[in-house]
C-alpha cells in the first residue's frame, strides 16, 4: 500500500518536472546547482521551516530528475504533515536552477466527540485514544482509531461492533479553516455468547471438570443463573491459564493447551475449541534444602507442608515458597523476611525426574540481615508526627520484618485520618552490602471531622439528629488561638457533640476519647456525658404532655489497653457508668411507679480483637470479635431486703391492704441490679477481586442476680428496623433487622435475650478518598426472647435484600437498604414484605 502511494507521488512529481524539462530543455543527465528555493501552499509553516524539513540547500548540486529529489519527496511525506507534495523547476540559467516546493497541509484535529455509548465510557475512551487537539488528521490516524475501537469492543465480546467516523471542516469568523471536528459513532451491538466449548485431548479429567475450571467463560446453560455465557477475551485468557493450573494442581505437570480457536456461529453466538495435552500424573519425590543455616531442614519442611509421595502440585509449591496473594502467608519467603532476611532468595529446582516422580532442591540464598536505617512518613500536613510515629511497627535500627511493615500499613489505615487505599511503603537506599534500608510511608490526609445528619420515622414520630465528630482533635491546643483552623486538630483525639430530638424528647451528649493516655502507651481513655428529657407521648392524639416527663442524666469513664497476649490485636477495656432516672408523673406500661427515681451504676469489662485489613470502611479480610459483660453491684446480698415479701409489708400496701406495686417497684429498682453479657463476631473473606463475604453473629443476655428482685425494666433489647428509633437513653439496645419496622419484633417492654445472624456480600463501586461507595446484598435473621425457657435460636424472623453505602469523610456513612421481611411481625399473620431503611451515621 505504501509503495503504491509513493509510486503515485513520484508520477505526480515527475510529470511536472518532465513537462518543464520539455519546455526549458532540462538535461536529465546533467548536474545542476540549486539557486533559489521557494515554498508555496504553506499555511501554518513558514518558508524556512519547510526548506529545513526538505534538507535542500542553496548551492547543492543535484540531478533533476534524480534520486535526491525522490528522497526529498519521501522525507517530506514521512513527516505526516502534508497531504500533497510537488517540486517544480521555476527557472534555469546555465546550470543553475530555481526550485519551488509546493505543499498542501493536512488538516488538524479540532474537537473529537464520541456518541452511541455512555458519557463516562466515552470520556474514558477518549483518554485511551489520545486524540488531542492539533493532531494531523491522516487516513492512518482514522484507520488506526477505528481498528483500535473495534478490537477493544471485540475483546469485550462485542464481535460485531460498528464504528462510523465523520469529519467536518471548522472555519473561524473570517472564513479561514481552523481544523476538523471528528465524530465517532459507536454501535456496540450485543455481546456474543459462548454456545459451546469443545474440549479435545482430555482423558483424565471429564469435559465437565475442565469447563468448571474455567470460572469466567461458560457455555450456554438454561439452568445456570449467576454466571452468564458472554464471551470476554481477557477473561477467556485468564481461564485458559486457570485450566492449565487446575491440571498442575492435580499432578499433571506437563499439561498444556496445544491449540485453541474461536468460530463464529452467527451474530449472537460463538464456539470455542480447546485442544489439550495432559501428560502423565507426577508425584513429589525427595525434597532437599540447600543453603539454609537459619532454619533447620525440619523447620523448613514444616513451612513447606509437602511430603514425599504427595501428588505433584506446582501451584501449591509456588504458594508455599512465596504466596503473592497473601502478604501474611506462612510461606518460606515470609519466614525469612519476617526474621530480617530481606535479601533472601528461594528457588525450587527440579533435579531429577524418574518415571513419574520429581525430586526437588529448594535452593536458598539467605543473604545478610537487613536493618532499618531511617523510617519516615510524608504527606501528613494536618496530623502531628507523634500521632503517626507511635503507630509505626518499624523503627530505625530494628531488624527488618515484612510482617511489621504490613502491620504498619494496617495501623495507619485504621486511624481514619488518611486515605487507606493510597498508603504505601517505599523502600529507599536499599544496600545488600551493608544490610541497611530506608523506608518511607506515604500518606494522604482525608477529612477526619464528620457532620452527622440523621433522620427517620421511629417510635411514633420523626427523629432528627445533628452531630459533630472531630476525629483528629487536639485538646492541648484548645486555648491556643493560632491552632484554630477552624479547630485545633492533629493530636488524634476524638471529640463528639450530639443532639437528638423529636416532638416528645430531647437528648444531648458529649464525649472525648484519648487513644494514647500520657502519650507513652496505647491506653485509651474515654469520657462521656449525656442528658435526656423525655415527655409522655399520646400516640393516638400525636401530642406530647410536657407535665409528664422522664429525665435521664448520666456519664461514663473508661480505659482500654492493647494487650500483648495472645497477640497484640486484643484489647481489654474497662468502664464505669452511671445513669440517674427521674420520673415525674410518668406512668407507662414499662414503669409501675410514675414518680420516683432509679440509679444505674455499672462496671463494664470487655475483650475485643480486631485484625481487619487496612481500610476500615471496606475491609477485604480479617475478623472482629467483641465480648462484654456489664455488671452492677449485687445490692441484694448486703441490703437486707427480702424482695419476696415486699407485697406483704405494710409499708408497701395500699390503705385497703392490697400491695402497692408502684411502691414495691420503686424499692426494687431504686438501684438497678443486673448483669448483661453480649457477643459480636464479624468475619471478612475476599472471594475474588474485591468481592467480600461478611458473616456476622450477635448474641445478648440480660440476667438478674436475685430472681425475687427480677430483671429491671431498663437495659433491655429491642429488635427490628434500621436502629433510628433508639430515642431513649434508658439503656435499651436497638438490634437492627432489615425488612421490618423499627422495634417491631420485640415486646413493648423489650426482651432479655436476643440473637442475630447475618450474611452480606459486598462489592466496591469506588474506594476513592472523596467517597467510598459499595453495593451489598444480605440475608439475615434474628429474634428476641424472655428468658431461656422461651429461647430458641432457630425460631427467627428472616429477611433479605440489597443496598448501597456511601462513605464521605465529612458526613460519615450514608446508605439505603431495601429489605423484604419473610415473616409476620407480632400481631399479624402475613409476611411483612418490603421495607426501606435509610442508613445515616451508622453501620450494620
């Protein structure tokens, strides 16, 4: 094609030269000296530039026509700047010739638009095509662009994608041409489907087993629901590698795909043909370790976990040496790198193959111990250095440990002050000769303060919440005016202010958390205060009676310490809390006395373990457990009150001799006596890509030391809904269960036992710093009970649904769930059906 174009150009050039020679008696066998060189037809190029491009010089001797002229034409053509090039002889004086270079410029690209696909996809495609303004519009550019788009969509399964390209000239106000606009119209068509996958050459594995090893490429099957049969080239290439790996895992070391091909059946279907060569099944023979001095052969064999006679598994062998998918894997490489041997190298070598048995040597180069020289953190322009450095698990002079590097990344991500997706360690000045390295952790600050705006309809009325959380507060600078930007920040403390109100209650709270009390050890100190005014509410009239009220005032102080045993993911916490309940003319079904008070002094001890991965908003792995026990003093052991005989005590009787239940309950509950046990466990499992499975189990029990005194009407469990109905601070706990109205699955006065089981499948849409968004589906079940005599963990209210979560640093977690309740709520006989839940400032 290119030779044809050049041939045409030569004809176009030589014809004018030939004609001129006939008129001016140009001698083709004679050398001429170039006189003047002029340029015509140029628009954006000046004359000197074109002459420079040509390489012709005044005084140069050339043959006309001749190879030199041909080379000049070719050179100008190769610049891809001109659509036409001609060279004319304009004058001859003796042996001196004047030349004219006549050029026609290629049009330049002005604006490119893509239609036929979504705007977001069009924007991404424009970036890939790199069709920047000012590029020359050549046939090659248009052809290359069209082929690129077609191949791109073909790789995604759109085999019959059609691309139409149109250009139109753009002129300015004076009528002068300023470029060409390019419009690309794309008709993707439909993705082709895999009608059939033909397998040949397989004897040991059936066709079905071979196809199952291809996770993403499936042939048509009307029974299959979750995996479609659309063809995507990149996925198919991955599946071919998975197919071979599947054979290698089963001992077929030499398995390979001899050939594969694709046949188009029609515009909707294709068929794939895969020809295999399985080879024979192999087994591990002797495995020897060479070069090891730090670990014994037996220790390395324990790490390797492979015995002589085991079926050969090349994939497993590589994972046991270095598992690239898990930075914390118990493999040989991590065994060395966690012990300081950064420069170690481990290579498995096949040293003997006899029949079906393969002997291996694991050749180890240990190198010298590596130590951290300098450890730095960059990118923190708000958070003070000491807040970061106290979380680092690596120190200058410390022996290198990959585990500690990974743990440092997790700890920095869990702080919540930085974008966890961008935290990265950089190795610098790594010197194997001296055994030293510098490490730099790069962080990007994210918004640490949050505004909580929460609203919902619960408890018979609209509930609104306004909260401010300053998660990187600096208490020591509270009196430093220069530190207010707009508030003193950077010391890692958390200050929260919260107000919640409806037509019949108001509640205010203040809390402060210092994660490193004294700055020396990870001992967390917390302090909180709250006050609630709750009025009697007539649900029929929808009016609040402000002469009948329930006042609750309380606070708590707590300490939590990170443990070293069983490992340093464990935290032991202690807290002392006090609430004073004051009832004034507040007669309800929950309280038998309308005037009086109760006090709730309790000690809470808890053990928790959290080793979830770096991003606290969207963990890809790990688990979180929490066990707490909330205990009040056993007053009935030393107050000498016989609660079983209170109804016969004249002090607690009405004038007619009947028991006054209000007075009795005022005596029983003047100081609350109970114990409360809770457990919560959450697991995160990364299934594939960033698809995460999150099971969760919860259990709670409220009990009494003295059965005659009984369980108090406070601290009870209420289940159902999204949790926004938690309008009272009487110690009640709202257990969310989507698919049902708020608190609809418990008795009016709450219950003393609950259990809940949930299973979520999550996938992120984006995990950017400005907003992390993920979608989820869920199934869950739960119930509340009164005492163990009614407890049945399998008698659950069930639901399922889907939702979406959006985490923005300034507002916290936002989301919406659509849940379907499969069971009737108490008092009804039909499945509850669909419920919509708005998740604002909280997380399931």
